[in-house]
């Protein structure tokens, strides 16, 4: 009975969160006005991700719809739009493919030796693929030759097929494929520990408490960038 009561409380919190988001967007679940297809897609994505986060005990997060020219603006302006503490709190998720993986490695079933990885890095930093290569080599205790690790940006079509998200909208939450995630150590050291990344749509961003993100996604934490 106790477990059922806790589940009911969790479901109620999720519904309350969705209702709040709908009210913020200017419509309600009763007699709601007609939405155009684009707005409906965004609200559906936001509601779906909200449900996933809430069901996994993550409640310290926020969604923000940004202007269509968001990526044409400098990092300082994007920081202001999201009300982020600094430009270093603005991050992105990129899908990488191991182009030199053994022919038997075709999917993400082995997180230690996956065909694909999602790396979360800051926009203000430069990703270093060699450090990830060294990390994966060590993770496998040197049993896999280092030459078998060559991480490159996955083609956009391949990324969309794997994640279900378009470029600039990729997030680690609710992906179609359970791709192992690598979180840059620099993000873990941010203060405050709340960062922004893609929210599933190009014009939708997700801010989330770092510790809760780690508990949910269970990423490898690797120092894989330089400023």
C-alpha cells in the first residue's frame, strides 16, 4: 500500500507539472484553442520529456522556448535568453560514431564498447576526441586495440534516426536508442550546478540540475574538452 501511495503522489506531481507548463504557454486542457502544427509538436515534446523526468524522480528542471534566430546570436545573448549564470552553463549534446569499431560492434548494447556515444560539452569549450579515445581504451583494460577507437561526428540523418531529435535539438532524455552518454567533467564542476542543453526541439532548451542529470542518465564523466 505504501508503494502504491508513493506512485500516486508521483503521478500527481507529473500531472501538476504538465498543467503548469500548459498554463505558461497560454492554453489549458479544457476548451484549449487550436494550435498550429509546430506549436503542438513543441508542447508534445515538452510534455513527454516532463513525464520522463518526473517518473524518474527528476523535478529540478526547466524548459525554455527560444527565438528562431537563437543560434545566430552570440553566447552572451543566449545566456541572457536562458537566464543562465554564465556562458559556460550553455551545453550541447553531440552524437559520435566510432568509425573504426570492429565489424561485430554495430549498436549500443555494450556501453563500454559502443558503436555510438552522445557527448555533452560546453559551447564555450573545445571537444577533445583523443581524451575520449584514451578513456575508452582504458575502460576496456587495453583489451581492445587503441586504433579501434576513432570517434567522429555522426551524420545528421544517422543522429536523427538514433535519437529522434534534429540538429540543435538533441537531448540525452527520451532518445529512441539507449546511447551511452559521456559528460564532460567541466560541466560537473560548474557553480551553480545547473546547466542548459537541447530540449528535444530546435527552439526548445532544457535546464537541469547536474546531480539529478547524472543520477538519471548515468553518464561516463570524462575530462574531454579544453577552453
